[in-house]
C-alpha cells in the first residue's frame, strides 16, 4: 500500500515545487502542488506535467488514482488570502 509521502517524493524529484501536499487512503490520493513551472500552462498541461513524474508508477499499476490541484505561486497566494 502506498504512503502519501512516497508520492510527494516522486513528484518533488521531477518537479520544482514551492508547496506539495498529498493525502490519501493508500488507494486514492489527492495532491496540492504549487510550482512556478505551471506558469503559462493550462490545467491539462499542468496535470500532464505532474503525471510525467509518476508515470512509471501509473504504468505499473502501483498508483492508479491521483486527483490534482495545480497552482502557480501567485495563484496559491491569492487562494490563501
């Protein structure tokens, strides 16, 4: 069973993150990712970028459900008030 910290490590290894938080129950996971690399990318492109970091785990079936919220640093500041 996967631990959310494992997913955080995989994402952080492939993507520069200002903030990264993953939660889940071992089967289904949700991630909040804040990265300057998302600047100029639409929602789909941002998700594709994140999925590149965990593609090997998705392809193997080890990871099969990951919901994403992807924000730029400016968007993150705005949502935090």
